[in-house]
C-alpha cells in the first residue's frame, strides 16, 4: 500500500506550528528589511526558536527567503471607483504597483536575486515569476481591447511590466542614481508613454 507522508506543519498541534512558522517568517522579513540575507539559523535566533525546530519548517535558506516574500493577495489594483478611461486606469494601477515595490523593496530585491541564481532551482514557482502584475496591468488596459485587440493589449502589458517592476527600480536607483521618488515618476511616465505609443501605432495600422 502506498504510504503518503504528511507535511510536518499539517500534523498535530497545527495552530502552534502555524504560529512558529509565522514567527520564523516575520523574523526573516525583519532581517531582510534591515539589509540582511538571513539564514534559517538567523531567523531562528530572532524568533527564539531552536535551530532544529526551524529546519523542520524550512530545509534551507532559499525556502525561507521565498516564504518571506510579501504575500500580496490583491486580485486587482484598480481603485474602488474604477475609471473608464484606459490612461486613468493604467495610472492608478501602475502607481499602486510601484508603491508595493518601493514599500517592500528589500524583499523584492531578495526575490530578484533568487530568480537570477544559477543552478537547477524551480524558478517558475518564485513569486516574482508568477505574473501577478501582468494581470493587474492587463485589467487596467481592458478598455483598449476593441481598439488594439487582445494580442496587442497583452504585448503592451508585458512592456509596461518590464519598465515598472523591481528590476526597473534597481536600475533607476542603483545605476542611474535616481531617488525612489524620481524612479517612481520615471516608471509611471514610461507606462503612459508606452500606452500612447501603442494607441498611435494602432490608429496608424487601421488607416
């Protein structure tokens, strides 16, 4: 008979185990926010959890850092009063997305580093690779579906995402030397510029 192992956290004293796991994640986030690159042992020390216990939850540093990435459960970044104009919708979504990136910059940088590490890691499962922002941006561009068509709207969403995420923030601040505020304005401007260019190109193709 096939024996299926039960994950450590799903067996016995589940609530207590959840609290312990949450404490380790909170400790890791605190250390990352302070500029650290915490190991499982580091998080265990801050959370007052034994090293042996901590490794029952996170077998290595990578799994801990992935778990410490901010949990963003939002299915939309549109405001409560949703604009009908595509440019206004995009502005609202991009500003909200940039705010998330800046507010959680340390964790975002950690996830970017993990996604670039060499090796046989499962990069597809990393939060940075799950395309949530593309979905948010695509939703903002929905009024353009009839004007540009689904394929062009998707391509526009990809282009805007490439210019507004943690990757862009790192380049604008670390390489270009902009402040966070200046970088945010540059990303928001790029999004609108891409939108205008796509609409002009679409209009030209229809002539």
